[in-house]
C-alpha cells in the first residue's frame, strides 16, 4: 500500500508525465517542476478523485506549492483533518 507521500508524488508524476522517481521533495515548482494552469487543475482533480475530497479554494492549495515537500506536508495535514470530520 502506498503512503500518502508516495501517492502524491505518483499523481504529480502522472500530471507532469515524468517517472515518479524523478520527483524529489526539494524540487521547486517554479524551477524544475513547472505546472501550467491545466496541469494544476488536472492534479487537483486527481487528488480529489483519489482521496474523495473536494477543494473549495485552489488558492489555499497553490499557496503551498513552493516545493514538493511543502506541498506534501500540507496535503498530509489537510487529509488528516478531513478524515477526522
């Protein structure tokens, strides 16, 4: 069974069409990983479908898209919070 971190990296890799092993926690989104608006929406939809959640505010999510590790940390916390409600 994949960890949350592995799943998020896999979803990122699928959206960017790169092998998951190329996704590193320290990779910045505005450097090595460049998401266009379509890829961001595709990634968010894949997160929503995978975890059966719904993001009401994309800006909260994109605020944490400094680098991969920061996004993973935010999403792990967010998912724990959602699962408790």
